[in-house]
């Protein structure tokens, strides 16, 4: 899947916007090949979706 970093927090998580779908939560622990501090709002990313207790979340998040 592809999307754009919509919001980053100082608590090591953020949200990814995707066309036609709800924003997805992601945590720094779910990044692949990129450090959380290197991400910026507006960056294009690729990811996979995982179902969690709280809904869908992005995992294996990488810069596109």
C-alpha cells in the first residue's frame, strides 16, 4: 500500500493518509529501514496493513 505521512507526534507514533480510506496509525516500532526522526509530514511511504485490537494499523512502513 502507499500513502503520505499526515501527522507525526513527539511520542513516536503518527498517522498515514491514504486515498479513499481512513487514516492509519503507525508506531516507530513498525518502521522498516527508516528512523522515526527521519520522517517528515508529507513524506510518501509504503506499508502493509495489520488488524489490531484497536483497528487497522500500518506496519513495515518505509519511505517510498
